[in-house]
């Protein structure tokens, strides 16, 4: 194919990826996947490049880290460690400093997404026990995890994807020493900023569960089935209590037992307490008819614990997003019924079954007996208001694994073994003691993430090999003609920050990396500061809730709006950029 046509096609592919991710009409997996397939079919991307990306050591390292983090969560009492660290921290500010510092430190060596998933229920519980709003702490939790990830090369997938692209193109990769000092500097400044200003900038509103406790009738109406009702002895379906307009039967309370969710075949009995969720006006209309139902004169439940109400979050890995509640088959699939959906800090109105779910939505659900088992390790929902149990078996194995981790880290510090070898050895050791199984590994393989990482590396490498990156870099050099190296560095970082805020961090790396490589090759400048500017720019995901998955994870539970992220994230981003650029400019003598 003509070289110019190849350049045009690849440039069009970049624009398609950028625009599609910005408007968020399609999942990132679809955007990257279909773009890659199109490039292969057209003949622009050799299939060998895609196959090579599947064996990229940095991508494999990301998944080994995910497996390790998941196993550590299951077998080691990380929450107990947090209890020990936070025992004496009684004031909100002291807890905030302790929590953000600990999370940042932990996120520097393990995958930050499961750490945030683990900590959200802990922060919720700590806040509620002290009558504090969780919203004061959840956004700092996410930001601390992001900041901590910048301390090491393994702290975030962004750094590993960048190293994967460097390795795929035969370039020198970045090491632990390149990230340590700038990462510590930016994390320290970020934690201080969050401690001093996040409490002022974030409003402390009611969380969803607290709002449910205070205004239960806005969520669930309690009715009683009278003895003379013609519905007594009939199934739910035969009694006409299925597919109601704007409401649904969420639970039945009978003989001091809760039936939830309610199946169509459940037989009604006199005196049953029926709990309807949805629009209050529709429940009132139902009661006006000759149905043998009336509002319970004395509510049986005065707290949410008896009702077994749980908050769950739709993460970015969920296949529920984009579907209506009815289309998901939620009750049958999860043994739970949705009582309310919160988005952008407010409860959504209308028929729950018609609500189209989105990433970051917070759901208030009533649960059945199988819910906890179904939800364990499920990629489609994260529980917010309950905490995980820890496997207490195999103390000998845990000690040996713990010793192995410490010894392995020391060996890596001495450059005796590689990160990949260390992770592989620890996982094999854990498997030997029954702490890791093939089933758990299969459960933790995130196919969406795998597709995005592999295709991003393949597209970035194609841009370089096809000469498109050189073509784009010529235009960039013309614009920056005669510019000092420091101005080029600032431009690289600002471009990447903008990309990561409105597309994704992996997309930001994939788009900017080929251009940066070509500019460096054309100008002959030291590549290290520019690669670091690229890495830190792609990790600056503080401006929007959609810029990073941990932001989405706290978005619903914190009751935040997009404006809240801008209020805290904008000044933090300015500080972040200032610290990173100051270090790079001084350390590499670019000014």
C-alpha cells in the first residue's frame, strides 16, 4: 500500500479511537478491538505485530500483578493491617492522612484497583461509626491510590504499558530508579494537599444507605395482605403482582423470615408484609384498588440491617452497563432486587426496570440468600457497604510466602532477578500451598483489559513501524521549530494530561508514545525525561470521574458529581504537573 495512504489510514484510526472514547458511546474494548481488526483487514497492521503483543512481558506482568493482588486480598488480612495503622487516629484529618499515606504506599507495589475496592467498605464503616460523611474520604482514597502508583514502575498499568511499548520497539525500558524520586515527591505533595483542602472542597452529603434510612418511604412502601384478600393462596404471577407499572414487589416478610427476591411462583398468605419498590405514587394507586392490601399501620423494620439492603457499584469491567435493568435479568442473575439507582449524586426517577445502567452507577439492592456467594469475585458488581472475609487457613504457607515476598523484593533491588521472574516465582509458591488455583486465575483474567492492552501496544508499534509517527512528528517539529527542549517536554506532558482526562490512560500512552519517540529521534534529545513526562502525564487522572477506574469506583458511593472532581482535581492536577516538570527540568538539566 502507498505510504501516504497508510499514514492517512492510521491517522484516521487515531482520530476514531480518540473521538469514540471521548463521546463514550462504545466500550473501550470495542473501540480498540474493532480498530485493530480493521487495520489488519486493510493490510496496514501485520498480524505478527498483534501476536507479538500477546507475549509482551510488560502486559504479562500486569496480569501477574493482578493475580498476586487478588491472592493477597484473600489470604492476608490487609484490613487488619489498616486497623492497626489507624488505631490511634481519631480525628478526621489524622485518619485522612493515615489512610491516604497507607493506600499510596500499598499502591506502589500492588495493583491499585483491588486495593480501592477493598478500602471502600472500610472507609464507609469508619465514617458511619463516627457520623461522618464517606464523601469526605472516598475521593482522596482514589487519588491517593493513583499518586502511589507513580512511585514505582509496577505501581500502575500506565508505567508497564509504556515499558511494553519501549520493549516492543527495541528501546531501553524505564526502571525503578527513574520513578522513585519524582513519585515520592508528587505523592507527598498530593497527600498534603488532600489533607489540607479536600475536607473544605468536598461537601459532606448523605450517602445512599443513610438517605435510605432517613427516607425509607421514598424507596420502599410496606404493605400488609389482608385475610379477606382474593390474592391469598395465589402465586405472585396469578395475583397480578408481576410486571406492575412503575413498581415491583421487592420482598415478603413472613413468620419472621425475609423472602427476597420474590419469585413468580411464591404463594401469598394472609398477613404477609409486602415491600414494593419504585414510584410511591404507583404504590398508592395499587392500594386504592380492591386488592386486599393496605399500608402497614406499624412498620416492622426500622433499620436497613433487617431489610438486608446492600449498596453495589457497576465497575468499568461490568457487562451490565448499556443495558436496562430489565434486560440484565438482575433478580435471577444475582439473587437480588434493585430498589434504587443513584447517578451523578442523585437518585434516578421513573421505572427501575427501564433505567439504562452506566459505569459508576450505585445500586441499592435487597438481597437473597445466594447473593453473597454470587457476588464474591464477580467482575460485574462491587459491594460497597459490606466487607470481605479473609481465609484464615494455611498459616505456615502464609509465613513462607511472606518471607518469599520480602526476599524477592530484596533480590530485585540488587538486580539479581527481574520483576517478571519475582512475580512468577511468588505465584508458583502460593499455588504450591493451595493459596492460588486455576479457577481463581481464570476468574481474575479481565478479557476487556487484555484486549485493550494488547491492541494499544500493537497500534502504537504499527504507528512507528509504518512511519506514521515520523510523519506526525515532522508536523509537531515544524510547530515547535526552534523551541527549547523544556518547551517540548512541557508540551508532551500537557498533551498527555488532556488525553488521559478525556479518553483513558492506556489510550493516552498509545496515541502519544509514537509521536514522542519520533520527535526524540529527529531532535537527538535525551529520551528519559520525555518518557517520564509521558508516564506521569498519563497518570494525572484527577479531573474527571471517567479518567480512571478507581475514580468511577468512588463516584457513586461518594455521591459525587463531575463538578466535585473538577473542584478537587483541578488544583491537584496543577500541583502535580508543577512538581513533575520541576523535577524533570532540573534533574535532566533542560533549563
